[in-house]
């Protein structure tokens, strides 16, 4: 447990809180988000592993700053929190911007779609146009 | 990073993810995360959380001792993430 561990925990909590309290796009309730995160996680294992493998590391970690737990190809566990926070924050902001700056495919597709994500996508569209949630930052 | 860009290009060109085709939305969505995580990286470098093996990086550093490769990383990875998300949504009928 070190400062990288602490920053990662803070980063992950802040991103989740931003989505749940401020942005409220509903992305965590969509299956597509979790499937995409699974795919991204798989590729992070490969890319991060190539950066951190102890046999010839490109990035070297201070042992006192992280948990000491290395997973897969010697990647510090914290890297996955860092990646989760970075990618999720980008996706949430992408969805927030969808209604205003999208090319129309996002919102119109969700309106005609009768699938499981329908309500959440509509929430997303509402959240992005609602001044009380979308503009507060 | 080049492989990441090339590897995800078919998601846009073949599967129609429509991420690069919304440049304004893409730019705005990336702006805040880019700033946040570049600041995190600069702080982590200054606090010695991690260092870069000199022979594997170009040696071109941006202010804050940030290797130019890190900036590329923060530009490429979020785009790959959005391409993945939009492709999954498209294939599942959103």
C-alpha cells in the first residue's frame, strides 16, 4: 500500500461518483459497457504486460508506492484501476456529449430500440441535455 | 501505440463505430480525462511512483518530465476504448 494505491482508489471512486451523481448517463447499467470493458481489459493485459514485464520493463515501479501485487505479465494491480478510471471517464463524457455534439445516430437509435438498454440510453440523452446535471461542471 | 491505432481502425472503417466521424464530440470527450491523467502522470513521475527505462523511450520529454510517449498513450487508449464501446453497441443494436 502506497501513494499510487491511494491515488488509484481515489481516482476510481471519483469517476464512479461522477457518473452516479453528476453525469448520470446510466452507462453502468448497460451490458454494452461491461462487454466493452471486458474486451478492453483483455487488451490492457497484453499492452500493460508489455510495458511492465519484469524481464525487460519499459516502465519501472517504485516498490514502496504500490501494493506490490503484480498480475498477469507483472502489471501492478493499480494499473487496472488507473485504466478503468481513464477509459470510463472518457466514455461517460462521450455519452454526456452525445445529445448535443453527436451525429444523431446515438439518440435516434436509442429511441427506436426496444432492447434492454432503451431506458438507460434515454436517461443518457436526458442527462446530457439537462442543465442541472450536464452543465454543473 | 501504433499497433493499437491500426488494430482498432477496422472498428471505425469496417464496423462503423462512428467515433472519428464525430471529431468535435471526440475532442470534447477526451479533453477533461486527458488533462486529469496527464496531471496524475506528471505527479507520479515527480513523486517517483514510476520511471521509464531510457533505452525504450525516445528521450523527448514534455514539461514535467513527461515522455512524449505518455501523451501519445493518453490520446490513443481512450479513443480505442470509445471505438470498442461504440462497436459493441452497434453490434448489439445498441
